[in-house]
């Protein structure tokens, strides 16, 4: 039973990694948001599995919360914003698809190099997930800095947060339900504030490329 | 049940933020905002008294935990908060104010400012480092709305940059916090792991140095972005210059200190790990880069608010170097400098805002003769400018002197000399900018935009200026005790 659980854990972790990687090379914004939703649901599953395997019942609650917020509500907000603002469906990439794919690989290698040596230290058995979580953080960072659209920058930050959530599960069974709630509240406010700013940007610049934001220098 | 001032301090600004949305009329809205800020200051004074008598002020289970170090932060936040709100009433709050807001806008403005204060107070009161992170991310979200309050293109650009950069930074800080949690879990063996600072400090000597080193990298990049360490400071001049002036004062005097405070808490943990010096090097490294880079930008800066913003980068660098030098002297200097810089920079932003209103420009090249045209504001700018440049007998000189001496005492000659050189450059740069704007011939017609009603401004600056001048001459006993106790909190 436990080995089945571990197998499921590995499958879910692979889904997290693969969705990050596909989102990195995919050109359609809506698809990227859906990939983010799938990734979040996979993370919720991991949360449930860790709860089951390591008898940490509160993680069921964390997982449910995560599924509702990151798996459903946030993607819904993002898709609505894109439609409201008529943001063109194609991601505006500073780095080509091939370059992005390579960067994704680079993120993975870097993650293994940085936290690979850490793994055996961990007191928590699921620590093998750590390199994957750091990869997801780095991929999110890459999306944030390499896309012109302010919309994509928000998505990149959300992906980064997903990576940190996985790291939390892997390292310490999460940070505890109260803190997870606080972080979730912050994420929700972040989404709302970003939506507000995207609207203002649209009104003032008639463009949502972060490129137009270049007047303040020095 | 006794009155828990730590809880009151959170309730007052939160409740007033709700109230400003419902009370009728401008004057009532302004009054509630002032009451919120004043109430916070009173709560902080009660907390400080408790800390001086008992060492800490806490709630059951230590969920909120104020020791001398956090008391210093709360004190500077509440003073600057009150000054900023008083100034806001003059600057934005009344009909006919230079940047008068419509009533709904004014409600929203005051609500955001009070929530901003709430999140910053929570930073100071959080015992759990995860809660501290949540509070700091909260400050970003609220203050981004304040930076972009004017809805101009530039302010939207500044607030977006601020939001994205600081949030990305804080994601790294969250990762660092997790690694700290892992260090605590590994050290404490079993289920006892906790992110409570009071618990971490107990088991810190058993932490794995490699793990903590990695955690520090993430924490410094994260909180360092928020503190304005160069080269992570790029959001800072934009946000400080585009925000409404009273908000600039809050950002520079208050918010940056919150991020430094978070790093000080982490420093306290690493100081309890035998032979661990990595944090020292990070503080010194970021500090040196910050003062040098800021010095160069200060020389060429012509925009008044951007000039002050780069001074923030410089002073954050000085504080960081003080922490890096360490020891009782260096830490005392650094924490004292947090207070002095907060008071001086807030006074300068407020007086500078006044100057910009009167002269109808922020470009220092276009301003001259301020000292004769608007003598009161001009004098404050002169005193503040001299203080900021590190001239005796003002308070900033006192803390800078302590920091530099601690560097020589610790044998860090190289860094101490670099710091002195940077201070000399900044001194020259600031005098260059200020002499032409303050002295020089007054424009023949006088300044075009002189304000009629400045009671709030006078009160705000009257609150800050005694600190700018007085703390350099005489450190009142309670404050001295508090600062010494704060050093002891960090050093153990």
C-alpha cells in the first residue's frame, strides 16, 4: 500500500515538473493558465498523499485549500482578466521557444546542483521532491523575467509560489495550516491587486507589455 | 484579563481603516485617520513601557512577541506613521490642498495608509518567522496600491515594478524561511520543530551550518530586495519618487526598516551558531555595494525625491555595514541609525514635498533661493540635509560615528575606510545639490505655489525635528536602555 502511495507521489511530482516545462514553451496564455491549474491540482494530490503516507492529517486540509484556491479560483481570475482586457492570446516571449526549453533544462540542472546535496540531510522522507520544487521556482522566475506581458509576469510569480509550496511539503510537511492560510490569503490579494493594475495599465497605456514601462531610469 | 497592548496596536489601525470608509465628510475622515495613527503611537508607548519594565510584551503562547528590538521598530514606525498622516491631511486631505483628493479617494487613501501601518506593526510583533513573512508580503501588496495612487503612467509603472520585484524577492525569502524551518526540524530531531523565533533562538547552536548558509542566501536576496540593498534596489527610486509624498516618507523611513529588522532577527539566530560568520559577510558585502552605488547616483541626481531615495539606499547600506561590523558598538550604532535615519528622512521627504509644492517642480536645477522664499521649510531642509550628510551635532552623525568606530575596533579597516570615502562623496554631493536650491537668488515673483494652511505639516515636522537634532546631543535614558536591550536581544 505504502509503495503504491510512493509511486503515486512520484507520478504527481512528475506532473508538477512536466506542466512547468510545457508552460514554459507553450505560446498560448490560456493554455499556460490551465497548465498552472493542473500543476496546482497535482500539488494538492501530493499534499493529500503526504498526509496519508506520513500521518499528517492537517495536510488534507492544506491540500483542499490549495486545490480550491490555486487549482480553481486563481486560474479562473486569470482567465477572466485575459478576456476582460482582451489580452492577445499569444505569449510575447523575449526568448524563443527553443531557448526557453533549454532554459528549463538549465533550471533543472541548477536546482539539482544547489539542493541535491541537501536531500540526505532532511529529516522528512519525502525530501526527494526538493530538486523538483526548486526547478519549478526557477522556471517561474524565468517566465517572470523573460515575458513581455505583465500578465505572464503574474503567472510566473504564481508558478514560483507553487514551487515553494512543494518545497514546504517535501521539507517540513508544509508550514502548518495557519501559515498556509495566511500565504493563501496573500496570494489571493496579489491576484486581485494585479488585476487592478492590469486594468489601470490598459487604461493608461493601451498596452500590457511591460516594455512600455520604461520611462523611469537612473 | 489585562489589556494586551500588543493586540490593541493591531486593532486600532485596522478598525480605523474600516471607519474611514463609513464616517461622513472630509473632516471626520481626516480625524479618524489621525486618531488611528495617534492611537497606535499611544499603544506603542504602552508596549515600550512594558518592555522596559518586564523585558517583553507578549500574548498567550507568544503568538505576538515584542522585545526591545521590536519595540525600537514599533516606536519608529508609529512616530513616522503619525507624522505622515498629519502631513497627509494638509497635503491631500482638505479641499484646496495642493494634491486634494476627492472624498471617496481620500477614504481609500487613509484606509490603505492605516492598513499599511497595520501590516508593518505586524512585522514588528510577529514571533513566528512565517507570520513575519506574511506580514512583509502584506506590506508590499498594500503599499503598491499607495505607490500607484495617482494613476499616472509613471506611478503605474513604478508600482508595477515594485509589486513584481518585491514579490519575486519575497518568494525567495519564503524559500529561505522554509530552509530555516528545515534546519530547526533537523536540529530538534522530531515533532518539536517550530518557526517561532523564541524557539529557533534556543536551538540555534545545533543548526547545520551548510543549511543555514543556503537559507541566508535566499533570505538576503528576498528581504534585501525589500530593504533596498544595491543591486536589488532598482524598484526603490521609482516607488519613492512616484508615490504621494507622505507615502514616500513611510516607505523610506518605515518599510525599509521592516525588511532590515527581519534580517536582524535572522542575524540574531546565526550569531548563536558557534564560528558561523557567513551572515557577517553578507551584511558587509551588500552594505559596501549599496553605499558605493548610492554615492555615485547621488552625485548625478537632479530630482529631489529620487535624490532622497538614493540616500535611503546609502543609509540602508550604512546600517547593514554596522550590523556586519557587529559587536555591541556596531549593533548599537546600526539600530540607533535605523531610528535616526527614519526621523531625518521622513522630515526631509515632508519638507521636500512642501518645497516641491511651493516651487511647482521636483527638479533641483530649477529651484533656488528656498531659504528666503519659504524660510520655515527652507530651514528644515537645511537642518535635515546637513543631518543626512552626517554633519555633527545631528543624530545621524552620532550613529555613523559609532558604526565607523566599531569597524576600526573590529579591525575591518578596509570596509571602514570604504565607508568613510563613500560618506565623503555623499557629503559633497548633497551640499552641491542643496546649496543651489536653498541659497542662491530667490525668484523675482517668489515661489508660485505657497500653501496657506500648514498646521498638520508643522505638527508632523515638529514631531520629527527634535529627534533629528536632539538625539545627536542627548540620548534620553529610556531610549538608551531600549537600544542597549535591543543589542542584547541580537547578541544573546
